[in-house]
C-alpha cells in the first residue's frame, strides 16, 4: 500500500536549507547533511507554515532577516507500507 500526502515545509529561498527539529527547538539544516537526525517540520497548510516562521524564530537564522530568507514550500510525502 502506498500513501501520498501533501504538506508544507519551511526552506530557505535558495532551497539549500530546511526546517528541522521540534516546535520548541527548531533549526535550519542543510539538505545534504545526512548526519542530522532531527525530524522534518511539516505543516498541514501554507498559512500554518508561514505563521511558524513569521512569529517564531529559528536557531541559526537572524530574526530580522528571516522573512527575506525563508519561504513556504509545498512537498509531497510518499510512504510505502510493506
């Protein structure tokens, strides 16, 4: 059985970093960093994702510049159950 789900994530505009961690301990992590084991932060709507980076900060991102650096990106998650 295969399940597909559309969710929204927060990424930098150059699409090199993505939001990971927990809602209270969020980081922007390089996409190619395979050693990082934090979970991806996903949101059920683009409004919730936008609100998450406008009202709350990230470690490693200057709060004054986050709106110019970050954007909401629609992604599709595919899960295959065996």
